[in-house]
């Protein structure tokens, strides 16, 4: 079998035949250029109305990329025809293997999109010899075609969280169905107007059906949820409350104690370098770190107090009875106020208005752990693409990464 016969066998360019094949390049990187001309067809049908066309209006030659043949980059020099339809006028002939204005064949585009699921755009572009922008547009178009409107007909609980689009104060919001690990909505911003379109998509019946929403203590999120779904229970997450406690209490008390001991450089250094030791879960502190922690807490009463109250605060999310959880909170709150540690008493006062959202965890065991997992995945997606300048494409990649667990 000759080279031309082999290429013809591998081709599959419906409606066209090979007129010429030329080879160029080196042994390591060969290139095939294949000239394709239309086959004679008795019936030429309009792709718009389906009626028979009276003839060919004009032709133009395009250079199209196809999948590599025998590891050689393959280019098709295709004579594209515009047909004359009595009803529609000049229309481009429809080809099953080539989109209307595409510069790559349908099968190459499909292969590129599949590879983009597992590799960064840069590596896919290098593998096929395409530009970064070409690969990105192919993948974006594939994702757009693959996603229809999100089915919100059976959504009863959701979780929402913000994530950073880039360093600074540029954020976006993601809304998920936590039980199915499915991303329902992504939008730029973290205010009320950012999530409002989601509730518009949910519709009046969908808003009435919503039972609970897991979130951090974002006032804008809570206000918008209550405006659209007043019956939905707000559930505040353990992760965000403890993170807030760590920032506003543990860190500030640690810094204050370090400043108090500024004349004792050795003791000051011990406190200044203990941040991550104090922030870690107690069950994860072992060996030498446990000895360091014990010595630190024994030597500093204020750090001991705020550390123990941090660990006790976590217990609030273990309750399944609202009355018992409320009683535990009252005891915790009293201990915090009696400590007379300014940072701790301020935090306790500020947390009091959010108590109902914390107690709602007894009724709905929701948490934003899935959202933290999504945020970590988002960071990986950003690194794979060396950042995203196209937010729409970025959000499509996020949806693709979390399609949901089949029910």
C-alpha cells in the first residue's frame, strides 16, 4: 500500500477525495500536507433549510489542522464550497468532520478537549503544535457545548463560599449541592448582586423548596438568602468560625504576649514562633511538638485559656440536640467573658448574634468542607493554566471538575 493509499484509508474526510500529498520536515518531526477536493454530488442540500441547492456559488481554500498521521503533523488544504440556495442565498456547505469556521477538524478538537481534562493547556498545545489560545478556545467551546442549563429542580440544600481569583481583593463565589458534590453556580464577586442570579435561576418554587444554606459569616450572603428564601435555615460552618477565632483571638493574644515579653528575647521568640503549633488540631500534635505545646501553655496563662476555649468551641458542632448545644454555648460564653482577655471577650460578643446559625447545625449536618475541597481544586486548575484571564472559561473548568455524584 502506498503512502497516499494509506493516508486515504486513515482519512475519513466525507465528501472529499485526496488530490495530492506532500511530505516535509525532518525524521523527528514530519509534516503531511494533504490537498482535498470535493467529490461530485448530484444533490447539494442547504444546511439551513434542507432544500436542494441549485449549484456552487463560490469556493475558497483553507488550511486545516487534523490529528497527526503516523506521528506527523497533518495539514489539510481544503477547498470549501459555498452553495447557492434559492431560499437562503449563499450558504457554507456543512461537513460532519469540520465545523463551520473551524481551523481544526472535529476529531482533533475532540482529542484536544479530552487531553485538557488531565493536562495543562501549555502541554496540550506543545503536544499538538497548536498555540495556547487555540487550545483554550477549543476546550472552552467543548465545555460550552457539553453543559446545558443546570438542573435545579430537586435542590433543597446548598453551600456557598468565596474564593480568590488572584492575589489581592478580586474574588468569586461558588454555590454547590453538598451531598452530590456538584457545582451549581459560579460568578465573580462576593456580594448580594453576585449570587442574586442563582436565586433567579432557582425560581419562585425553587426558592420555597430550599431548606438550608451552609456558609461562612458573610453578611451579604445571609441577607440575599433571607430576601429570597426566608424559610431556609442558615448554617454556619465550623471551619470558618474556628478560622475567625484563630485570626481574631489566638493570633492577637499571641502577639500581645510576645510584646509583653519584649525584654525576654528567648521567651518572646518561643511565643512568636508558636503560631502553627497553636493553630493545629490538638489530635495532630504529637511527640516533640506536644512537649513544646505543653511547656508553652504551662508558662502562659492567657495562651492556655484561649487555646482551651478554641478546642472547646469545636465541640459545639458535635451536638445533635439544639437545647444541649445552646446550654454548652452559654457555658462557653460565660467562661470567655470571665477570662477578662479583651480579644476573647470581644470575639464572644461578636459571635453571639450568629448563634442561631451555629445551632442550626444540629438540624442540618451541613458544612463547607466540600467547598474548601473545591477551593483547593480551583487552585490546582489555576496553576495548571498559569492563571485565567477568561473568567467564563475558568468557571466552566470548575463546573467540569465537579459534575456531581450520580444520584
